[in-house]
């Protein structure tokens, strides 16, 4: 083979360098943009840990709220949040998945379906306080569920329904059409295709969407204030879902709005507890997801 | 004109018969007034250039077009004399008795065993499932290669093996007719040859309708060939006649490679 006429790096030096510099600058800009989020989170976390970590003790987790900062704890709020979350998941998950299955696999593609679809997308953007008002009117008053955990969970369920429905639809849509055809081609009924092929394959995506939606719900304050979460509670739910309740964000807000420095530290500790709760949920999501993936 | 697509199937009754079949996707007509008789225990090839409607026509035979939104089938398709599109007919039963193998291997994300067993399971098979799985895999000439790793994921198989698994999966439901939509088009020559040998083997027990864009393949494996062009059935007859003495000019142009 004859040697190349132009050796490497000989031609168009200036232009090559400009292109290279532009490439590097773009990479730097993208990295910087990523860092904005990471740094902000790190600073926030560092600040909260510095303020609240020394308050984060077993007593803090195990005590009720109190007028005396050294005796105050998050027990009622933490249990309230867990109750609300659990019940919300139990209500919202099946309803959302069923709605998503209907919309993707059963609904005829007509005006009504499109209208429903549009509505769901819009509902995801409605301010959460509006759901609070709905919850107050429908669950607390009209259905006489009072200011209970059930009212709160129902309200939050409605709040996150559109998010889970859309995530589930996305996951269901991502199941290759060829697999549906294969199953139909073997004489499977629509229900068999959905339950044996589509749902198992879509489940990791559905679970991820659900956990993300629940993560949003765990931070919600406004709608729960509307349906009557109380700021101060010195007992844990024992009578089940009809009990009064408070939740973590509300407790944190309550502490932060007090003038004393000690309560601000308690708020920081509360934030840490909430963060740990969130991380636990996300870890659960990842575990569930990998387990489902391994099975299919 | 009618004589160009008549074949003599002797005294046998047709396994499948299309009478004046048209298929529309919305406004667009993909298949135009096709008449086609599929004799039992033969291999019938549908050939023609891309978009000529051969796959669409094939999908009429097991009501697969029902699953395509906006698709509409007119005319009559009968299976041993019974109209597949009659209101009393359940498309699920149609698909069980008239199986289908698709263009791209599409095994389920499950084990080899569960892939083969899926059809029998959804159809409520009562009997020795393991035996049926083995028989089906043997029929598809795959057993020797996979018998010691039935629990492995089907995705671990090569493309050609996956396609034979898909054939085994179809056979496990014990269909009477097997429709194949370009079953070897995504495979290499060696895997293709295996599939072709398999088709010739299966002919003894099944009626096979195969869509292919590979004319040599049609010539090698089919008894009858139908040439479609722009949604119309141009010519239908014994494969040898279609390839050596076609009656229609368009057929001759296509099989000699002048277009398509």
C-alpha cells in the first residue's frame, strides 16, 4: 500500500483545533450544568446534617411532639407518613394500573379516549392544593370520612393517580408489539396476553413510576392540611384508618415556624428522617425492579 | 382472466379459501379482490415486491388483521368451508387452529421450556406438558441443540435457533395450518437452509402458507406460488409453471428479476 498523500494532522490545522475546542467547551458546559444539581443537593444536605444530626437520636424517633425541644420527637409524624403512604399505595396502585391497561389495551381509539387521555395529562399538572379542596369536599364532608388517615390517603391517591397512570401507560407501550402478536398468534385471549406477557414486562417501569409518585406524595403538605392533618398530635394511630394524623412535612413546617433555635434543629433532624424514608423507598423500588427483571 | 389464478387441486377440499377478499387500512386498500385456494398438506408461497399486500393477505387467514387498528377485511375467507369471519367464530380459536410464525424471531422473555409451553398452557392443555414440549422441539429440529438447557432464557439462543423455537412454540398448540411471514428473512444462509428443510418436513402434517420476498426460496420449497402486485393477485399456479412458463407478463418480469 502506498503511503497516504497527506500525513495525519497536516491539513486544516486551525479548523481542526476550533472544532476540538468547541467540543471540549460543550462537554465542560454539560458537566457544569450537571454540577448545579449535585452541588445544590450536597450543600443542602451538608447544611441539614450540620444542623440536625446531633438531634437525630432514638429518642427523637420514639417521642411525640412537645413544647420542650429536648423532649420533642417525630413519632406521630413518621408513623402518620408511613400510614398515609402505605394506604395511598394500596389505593392508587391497582386503580392506576387498571386504568393504564384499559387505555392501552382495551379502549377504542376514539374522541372519548383522547379526551380522557388529555384530562389525565392535565390532572398531573393541577396544583396540589386543589386536590386538597376536592378531598375536603368529597371525602371529609360528603362521604363523612372526617379528618382521618383514610381521607388523607384518598386525597393523595387522587393526586398521584395521573402520574402513575401515565408512567404505567409508558411502560405498557414499551412492551414490543411483536410479543403481543406472538401471544395472540398462539391463541391467547386478550386477558392472557395482558396478564401473562404485557404486565410482567411492564412491571419494572410501572413500579418505578409508582415509587416516584409516592415520593412526591410523601412530601405533600398543602392537600393534607386541607383535609385536616393536625400540627400537634401526641398519640399514634391505633384505631386504624379513621384516626387523626399528622405527617412529616407538616411537623417540619411546624417546627421551623417557631422562633427558638432548638426547634430549627429539630426541623433539620426531621428533614433527615424524611430523606431516609425517601431513600428507603427508592431502594425498595430498585430491589423490586431488579427482582422482576431477573424473572423475565 | 380468471384462469390465471385457478389451480387444480383434484378432488381435495381446500384447507383455506379466499373469495373476493379486500383489506383496507383506513382509506388505503392493501389487498384487492383476491381469490385464492390453499390445498391441504402443500406449501403455498406468496411472492411479490414490498408493499404488494402479501403479508396483509396472509394475516387474513388467522384474523391477525383484527389486531391492527383501522384495518377492515371484506369478502370471505373460509377454513374447510367455514367462514372465518362469521360472527359466531371466535378469533382466538381461529388463531389456535391456524398458527403463525413471524418475520423476526419473537420469543417471549422466558425460558426455552416456558416459550414452548406457553401456547398449550393458555389453551388449557391437559396432559404431559413435558412430553409435548419435547415433541414440539423435535418437530422443529431444535431438541438436540437445547435439550440440556431448557431452563435457559430463549434470548440466549442464536437468531436461527430462536426462529425454530418460535416454530416449535406454534406447533405445540397443534394447529392445522401454519402461516409463515418471511420466516427466514432475518436469518443467515445456514439458518435459512435449516428453516427450509424444516418446512419441507412439516409439509407432511401441516398446510403451510409462506410469504417470502426471496424468489429462490419460493422455488425451492413451495408447491404452488401466488404472485401479488399492488394488492392484486396477478397469477397463481404450480410453482414450476410460475417460474418457468408464467402466463402474465408482470409475473415473468418479476420472477426474472426485472423489477421488485
